[in-house]
C-alpha cells in the first residue's frame, strides 16, 4: 500500500514568522530579489560616477607614493584629506583626518590626526581610531610665504576638501551625495521596462478575505516594487472589482529614458 504523504501546512504561522510559504525564504529576501534589476543598474551608475570623479583632474608635482587617482579617491569617498610628511619613512601622505585638539574663533581645526583610508577600526565610543596613536599635525590655512623649516614639515599639514564647506569643517563625501540621484536614475529603466510590459498600469484586485489578500501580497509586495519589476496587481480589500493605482496618461518608453 502506497504511503500517503498528504498534509496541511499551517501557512498563517509561516506568514507571521515572516516566511514566504511558496519559496520558504524570508519575505524580505524575496522582496529584495524583486528589485534586482534596479540594484544592478545602480552599481553600473555608481561605477561611471566614480570613474568621472577620479579622473576630473590631473595632479602634477606630487611626491613619490602619491597619485592623482589616490588623492581623488580619498576626496570622493571621505570628502576631505590632510597632506603631511612622515619623517619615519621619509614619505608624504594624503589621508582622511579627525579633530585632535580645539577649534579657533572661525571654527577651524587647530589640530588633526590622520585616519586610515580603508580598513579602519572604531573604538568603544563609536569614533574611528587614529592611524597612529599620538600622531598630530597643525593645519596651515594661509599661503606660506616664508621658507619652509623642518618644523613645518614635521608638525604641520595642509587640508584639502572636495568642495567648499559651510559652517561645519567637514563635508559629506560626493559618493553619498550622489546616491539619491543615482537611485532616481536607476528607477527609469525598470519603469520603462514596465511600460513595455503593461503600460505601467498597476491595478488592484478585489479579495474576499485576509487569506486571499496574503496570496496577492506574496505575488506583488508593494506598489512601487510592482512597477519596478513589471508586476501588475497588488491586493485591495474592498467592494470595487478594479482600481487603477497609476491614473493618468501612460508615459511612452522614450519619455522614461529622456527623464533618465
């Protein structure tokens, strides 16, 4: 006699635990996979934005060990850096920095300590640890007319920022400022893809109970996500058979690309 493996699974318990009954994966994982196209596009735009930023200028007269790419990379990811000399290995460095001391009447740092560009660690108070404990430099803010002395080389530095700062002495790195624009641009191609599939007309389906509603939710996580991934229906509990959630004239595919 064949063994009967039929069983009824308590779907509601899985749903309450945040598990998609159909895939067995956490619902957040399933929803995040839906926006895969957008995330891939964002990576491509970030790459292009980084290439443009790192090749904006050609720095000349740099000491051995420093290149245009390295300086622009620090500025792009950190916003600002300090140019200083280390007697220990007879080399010049350009690294991010943090306040080490007080500020003057204009709010400018009177002392800084270099930070690692990458791979830095944080202390128990959440602050990034210095590159070398006790290493401190005094920033120079005016043109140095007199001949440089050994003390200037050993204890002073020059601060360089990616763009003009406001009242605060630190700025937000361009890689973070660009993120909002990159996110908006990255949506245009998925939206255009949706327009090709169904004219971006996302509609609601009338359901009779919560179980039916959950089934539709599993298929279309949310309205914007449905538009980004070419889905058409999201659940609505009500008496109407059909509701248009993206009213108005349907934009043409080329209009999305022009917006991008």
